[in-house]
C-alpha cells in the first residue's frame, strides 16, 4: 500500500499531527509521500501528483478548505480519503464524527491495520455561480443539515470574545465568509 499525505501547514498543530502520522505509517511498514499546500497551490496539483505516484490512500491534514479544493480530483480517482482535522472549524470532519486530531490518528492506525474498516461516502457537489467576473463552477462537500454546521462549530473558542459559542460564533464566521469581498476591516 502507498499512502499520499496532503498537508496544509497553516495551523501550528498540523506539523505535530504530521509527525505522529508518519510514525504510525512507518510502524505499519507502508510507503508514503507528502505534499504541502501553499496559498498559490491550495491542493489540486498536489493531490493529482500523489495519485500519479500511485497512492492507494490519501490522508489530508487540513480543514474544510483543503478538503474542498482537493475533493474533485480525489473523488474522480475513487481512492479512500482519511481526514485529520487541523483546520479552523473542521465542519465536515465533525459531521463525520471525527472530533479531534487524536481520534483521526487512531482511525488511520485502524485503517492501516485493516483496510476493510467502515466507510462513509460524502458526495462532491457542484454549484454554478454567477459573479461580476462571470460564471464559475464551485465544488463543495456537505453532510450538514439545516443548523448542523452551527452545532458542529459551536464549541470553537478562538473566536473574538463573546462570539465563541453557538449560533453567534457560526454567524460571525458565515458573515466573514459571505461579505469578505465587500469589507476590508475585521469585524
């Protein structure tokens, strides 16, 4: 088996999780190759190169953005993807029941011990958007129901004081994402 690792190093604890992941992979005597995302290259090319190398499994150390960017390439390749949530909110992994980096690393260990572990399929959805710059196609992943993503991120504590809990924290993040092109100041 060959394991491809896609790393978004934006958050400090990502590299600690990467070190632990590499140790797990080495103990299982499995070959691996890593690729790091950058702002200019957010993951599509890296995921493609890992697949071209022959990866039988892709492990993503990152968050929802890293997953969203690489999902179309990975879905068309039809290889299993394991998520180690090291992003800001990690909404998708929380919906899948992966609550921590530690739990995700344990799942990697179980998968390497037995690749017949239970799976959860998440479809890659497509939305056609019309913007001032013209039409574009956007891919997204979602397992959320109405309000589900708010519940998934309700425990975030790194938001500004007063916005770290429940729907207010969710509204803050949604507002920043929605109106980012329109405002340059921080809320």
